[in-house]
C-alpha cells in the first residue's frame, strides 16, 4: 500500500516540476507533455426493506464512503518519435457499514489501487514496438469473516511491421491473478497467456486478404475462486485461425468473390471444435439483373456431440428503375448430427414496389416460399447448444424446439461468460408443447439483447413435410412521413408427408394493422395484431407515445408503451405497461437539476411484477469543483413479496 501511494505522490510532484521547465528543446532524457486527473469523494446512505406475505422480513441500513484519486500522464524519452509513455494510477478506498434488524451489524473495508503503463517506440517507422503493464491490488475486509487480497499482474509486448505489400502485427501478453483469504489461508491462482498474430494486404487493386491467429492458455489452480462466479477449468487452451479474402474481377466491381474461413479448437475441461466457411459470388449482369450465390460449410464437435452442416443459397434479382425490385431464390441446407439427419430445400420469390404519390409515398411488398424438410431420427433426448434468441419486451419469444426439459435450461450472454438466473433475469412459461422466454425488467438482461440458450428436449422421430409461407405488407406515408398507415399479413401451412410423435407444427395466420404519427416533438401510434396459431394463438394491441421538448433551460423526454395480449387458447390476458421519463432544468448557468423515472408493470400467467425506479440529482460547479446531491428510489413488487430501496448521496469531484 505504501508503495502505491509513494508512486502516486512521485507522479504528482514530477508533473509539477516538469511543467515549470522550458519546452524549447525537443530532445530530452525525459519530458512530460500531458497531465490530467480526478479527485472524488462520495458519501451514501441507503435503506433497504424486504417484505414477504405482508410481513417485514428484512430491514437494512447501509453507510458508504468512498474516495478516488486518479492520475494520467503522457511523456516521451529522448524524442516523441522515439518513445511515448502513458502512465496512469488509481487509488480507491471504500468503507461500508450495514445495520440489520434481527442479525448482527456488518462492516466492510474495500480498497483498490493500481497502475497502468503503455510505451510506444518508433511510432513513425515501419517497425514499431508497444509494451504495456498493469499492476493492481484489491483488499476486501468483511468483519472477521473474510479478509481477501487479490493481486493482478498483466504485461505484454506487441510488434507492428508496416509495408505496402503485407503489414503484420504480433502481440504477446501474460496475466496472473492471485487471491488469498488471510483468515482461512484459501488460495486461488489463475494464469493466462495469449499470443495473437495478424496480417493483411493485397497483390493488386482487385484483391484484399486478411489472416489472423489467436492462441490462449488458461490455467487455474482451483475450480472456484473467491470473487468469480464462473469456475475455471484446470487447463484450457484455445486456438483460432481466421482467413478472409475478397477478389473483384473488373474495375467497376460488377463481379466479385469473397471467402471467410474460421477454425476454433478448445481443449481442457471440455473439448470443442468448430469449422466455418462462407463463400460468396456476386455478378451484376446486364438488364439490371444481379446474381448472388453463397456456399456455407460448418462442422462442430462438443464432447461426443458432432454436427456437420452445408448449405447453398442462390438468388437472381431485378431492379426496374427505382420503384420495382423483384427476386427469385433457391436454398438447400443439410445437417448431419450424431443422432439425426436434417435436409431442407426452399424456393420462392419476393416483390417490392415503391411509388411516390401526392404528399407522400406508397410501399407494397409480397413474398412467398415453399420449403421441404425431411428429418431422419429415432425419438431421442436431444441436447441444444447456443441457440440464439433476441429478447424484446414487445415480442413473444419461444425456444425453437418443443418438449423442452425446463430443469436443463441455461441462459448466457453472447460471450458465454455470464450465466443469467431464472426469476431474477428471465422467466420460462410453458405454453403447450413450447416454452416462452421472457426477460425480467431490472435484471441483468437489457431489452433487445441477444442471449444464448442451452437445453435438453425430446426430439420427434423421422418426419417430412412441405411448408408454404407468404407475407404481404403495405405502407402509406403521408405529409412528409408525419403519418404512417401500415398493414401486414402472413400465413403458414403444411402438407404432411411423414409424421412422428411429439411433432408440433406452427400453422398460423397473422394480421397487423397500425398507425404512427410523427408530429415534430410528439411521436405515437397504435398497432393491432391478430395471430391465429396452433402453438401460441393471441390477440394484442400496443399503444406507444414519445414526447421530447427543449425550451431554453428546460428539457423533457417521455416514452410510454402499453401492450395487452389475449392468449386465446388459454383465455388469459397479459398486460405490460412501460413508462420512462427524463427531465433536466438549468436553475443557473452551472446548476442543473435532473430527474429520471421509470415504471414497469407486467401482469399475466406466470408473471406478476411491478417495478419503479427514480433518481433526483442536483449538480453545481464552482471553480472547477463539482458538487452533486442526489436521492434514489427502487421498488419491486411481486405476487408474494415487495423489495423497497431508498438512498441519498453527496459527491465532490475535482478534475484537473
């Protein structure tokens, strides 16, 4: 701790001394060229209550005090073209004390301190070298229960060779994390080594190429760390190579070919390999015709589960002036898995027409496709990995497969590092043979976020069918797009060739009718949806409004949505109300008042939630000293519980 403080003081004194020197001579052994930092102190009081079945279950008061000293410097050695140095240091102590009803009080001291240094040598030369190092120390002392110290050391070096033919870059880094509980002697160590190489270039003006290689080695001495919720395998090695190429065959780029190939192999606690290739050919033909052809190849293996895939997609499109675009297409895809074979053939057409009319524009679109799918498999338990889903508050989202075992569902973020928790971050609702997934507002999953889902399901046996699908849409934009009237319709039907048990097909007819208004600072509208389906039939109506206005010292923003869904097969309703507002008012030139408020209410089968958050903050600046006073409120009501949180804080910040 004394070492970190001493280095911060030396940085500060060196900066003050350096700025007093003359800057006439560019050549110096060492010279400071930039310096900035931040000093901040903050005090917080919070009150927390949890009620269950209308009785007080938990009451808690928290007192926080934290400070921050952060310094950044930029300098050079000998000359700015020889070596540039960036150095930053942070010292952040936190003190916390909690008072409970029914259990002993609790206190915690938390301190983080560290430095980060980066050096760039020969920045103007063909070959330049970079180096970086990060050292940090964290100590957490919780009463006499835990006294944990974490040391993180990370350093690396990089080399770049710039040329006109094939520039390359190399990078090597190493990280070491040590955690020690001083009370129990429990230790945890995690080490990571990373090597990365990449290069890009072209032989002529008609081509470009890029290749990269990445190798990581992770080694953990314990499978459970003190702070990290995700376990580390004993050894985990990852190798990834990627190759991208593009070739054009004429100066106008009417004919081009592109290729992308990636291979990933992961060894350690699990074995995972994946090969993916995508080849594309594009030809701009006479008579405004464009031909596209894609070939995709994939193969993956996770433990004993092997999957291979290949597919061809072709299309021929035609553009008549700027108003009429038409396309015909054909696709063939086949998947071979350890327990099943899946073949699909799909063909269809699309037509889009746009016409300017008095005071507006008319857009019409129609598409139709027929798909044949044939699956050869015995009825078996099937494991699904990394199924991608976009969670939207105003869209019903179901898992792709039926007969899902709910106890096996695992939801992760797209990196795979974060595992979300059921009831806290998302809900699963059984709807016939399928499962609906709904995000929980206030959880870790933001709206319009893509997640990856793993689960087990019972897959039907051998089956085959033809599927016919069509959609039609019409948009009428009037008065400079201030008024938008739109209509959508779609249908999906099947012709069964060979059926199997547990096969659930989605026959549907869908109708959407809506109107949107965009009148200067006010936007709003309403949309009706009728969805007649064999899986999830429903009727819904959505009202939405957005109001935004700024007048002199005052600005205001309001967003409100209300959706009512009628599940026709279950005769149940679901209602979702979402209101958020932001208000800002400049009382004086350097004094500002901010208010943020959000209300969310979801009622329906399997979910009963009412969420309220609010924050009020007053900020003022005097001689570069920023003062912030604020209050926070959070309340989460469910069917059998209520969580309420209140807090106030004061913060002083000085930037230099």
